């Protein structure tokens, strides 16, 4: 069972369109991170949201953390071909006990293609 | 400063063989986490090492093991390879892997088992 459900799994849109990617769970996370991964590369961190209801903006990307810290969304305005990639959300949870045992659990990702 | 370095980038092995992958974290980072990425399952946590000790382990069979050296470099080993072990193996380094800690990923090792 996947702890984090991402939707949609695939998205193909025209340049200039807007889109939203969702990340949902029944678990509460201490923080939620969004990554972008390009083919043949490792994921690169885009943003970390920590507080329930928090909204962060990164140029044309807007990230929101749900009030209950169980879900998040990523909205892209006026998508560009350079936005193409795999978008991954990752929730931080406490493994075992101890202050240093936080680990990331990932959704399966949303594969975005922006067509020029 | 240099990023996370994983070697080799690509590997082809035969069923039943064993393989060792290497990860050099960012200088000063003491935590190394390993993940397996497949199209069907996404990124799944294998284990995490901190100061040469395995601190957490995901739900993988005992054929998957790892270790960390005093310079924080880490290796993971997979014995008796199966076709289903074909995947991109990623390592991520963090300063301490505490709460709200940023993780930096390497480019990964693409393992193909034939």
C-alpha cells in the first residue's frame, strides 16, 4: 500500500496551460517535500513545506501544504517545455524512535510533458 | 562543493550474481540513505546509515545490505540477483537526517539484471 498517492500519474499539456498535481495521504507528515527528476538523473529538491496551510511560491510554481499536514498540491502557471519531468512528493515521517530517525516516503510521481 | 557521487552509473549483471554500488556523500554530510526506483513501485526506501551505523531499514529482503565507512562513503550490496532487482538505485546524503532535513540525491546507478 502506497502511503502517498499522487495524481494524476501522467499529464500532457500544451505550453502556456496551467496544471495542478495532487499528493494525498491519510498520514500526518512533519514536512512534505517536492522534487523534480529528469531522465537519467536523481531527484532535485524544489521546496519543503512544514506548517499546515503553508503556501510557497517558486517563480511559476505554487506549493501548498494541507491544513492537517496530510496532503499537498503543486500548481504550475503557464507551463513551459522546460517544466517537463517527473514530479515527486515525499512526506517526512518518524521511523522507529529517536530524534534523528526521520525518513522520506515518496509518492509514485506525476510524469509531466509540456508540448511546445 | 561537489555533489553526491554514485558509481558506477550503469551496470549489467546476470541472475544469481552479486553487486556492490558506491555512494560518496557531500563533504560534511554524515547520513546516507539508499532508495530503489522502479516504474511500478516508484522510490522505495532501502536503508539509512549514519556515523557507520544502520539507523533505519525499509521492507526489503536480507539480500540487500549496506555499510558506511568512517569517511561517510557508503556501499550497498545485493546478493543472488533476481530479474526484479533491475532498477535505478539512488542514494541521498543529508547533514544529519533529522527533522525537516534537506536530502541531496546522486544521479543513481542503473542496474539491469539479465
